[in-house]
C-alpha cells in the first residue's frame, strides 16, 4: 500500500480543523465509526497543530487527493510522493 | 559501476526516466501536461511496473514538481511499450538510443502480439485530444462518496462529471455526483483512479480492436484492464 507523506508547516498552522473536516477518508471513517482517533484518522488536530498519522498496519491511509491542501487557509500543507522500496 | 544505470529527470513539463544498458539506452518520457492521471498505463502494464500515485493532488496542483500521477518502477519495466500504445492521451513516449520509437515499430505491434486498436479521436477541454478505443459506463455508489471532495470532477478531462450543489431546502435530496454527459465520456477511467474512497467504478463494456493477436498475451491483459481497480486491490491485499 502506498503512503504519501503529509508535511505540515508548524509555524503557520493554526489548528483550524479545516483539513480534518475536508479529508474524504476521515469523513468515511467518521460515518462508519462515529468517532476519530489515532486508529482511524489520517490527519488530526492535536495541541493546536494538525498532525498527520502514519502507521504501516493501518487500514486507511492518505490517498493523495489533495483536498486538505486546497482547503487549508494558511497553505501550510504539502504532500510528498514517497517512492516505495 | 554496474548496469543498468537509471537516471530520472523531473521538470514541470516532463518526467524522463533513462535506463542505460551496456549496449543500448532506453527512455520513457511522460508528458505531464497531456497526462490526466487516468491510470490506463497502470492497469495495462503486464509487469506491474506502474502503479497509482497521488492523482487528485497532482491534478489540483499541477505545478508542484515532485508530484506525478503515476509511480513508475524502472527496475521492473521491460520496455514492452504496452502503456505507450494504450495511453488515450498520447502522453507517453519511448526512446531508444535517443530516437523516438514510432507506435508501429514497437515490437509488440509489429509482430502482431497486440491487436490494432480502433480508436476515434475526440477534442476535449483545454485543447486536449484523446483517442477513445473503449466504451464504458461509470457507476456511482452514492453511499461510499465522501460528499463534496470533488476529485472526480477536477480530474475528468471531458467535463462530463459534475458535483451537485447543495439544495436550498434541507428536505430536498440530491445526488452527490452526477454524470452529466455520457456521450462525451472517453472511458479513460480518470474518475475511478482519482476517487479516494472508491465510490466511482468504471465498467468497460467494449474494446474496439482489429487484427490478429497472440492468445497468451492479449486476453489476460484485457481481463486485467477490466477488473483491476485500486480500491479493490487494496481490499484484496488485506
């Protein structure tokens, strides 16, 4: 499975939650399980800063759709294409 | 120093991968302006050398340099040229020793392992030209749709998908994704490839071909083209 790295600029991120709400994979998980935490979210706001969550054993992962990048008001997110080995 | 030597150049217009063997060098060049991220090359590749990249991101922000809709692995590639023949937008070219190989000169086509693709050319938005060699319908599973991410509409080269606006009244129901123009669809499968949750499914009904083909090569490839979908592949892997 592919994992795309989300890079977040900690200086400009305000923790507004726009990325968490806009992420389509987060939305689908939220509808299935009605909560978001470390086990089923792709990106979450913790301590006022958005944090991407990666884990190899996770069922869902970032798909690289770029919706969060579009919705971020501070332009603080980048997605990086990681080559698999 | 060991062969093959692999080098990779990325600019805003092209992605060029050069594989240098002892006797010859081969290049595969992706024109990033023509590519829509439909994933036909990935579905068709008999060696699994191409896989799906971050499609939606690469179409939304085409200027970002390191983001490309296809992930290409030059170590697995055998330079058969199937992807070059099948690409509906003509985005891929292959070079041998610095000279472009014509479509008719690719060994698979010249030796009649692959049948000839019967295509009709269509003009699309943004001065794109596509060759359509298949017919397909796009099935929308409304429950899976994440409502309003808009990847499919963003990616579609013919503009035949629209995201419906929210209704004025709360009690009105509306579909999340609407396929406006079925005739304009080029059956490329970009919407299927870009959807992050697997809500759109491309079902290929007809493939227009003519001429002889090799029994061991083409039917399995067609089967792969029709059935391989990334959302399903991940489920199968689990």
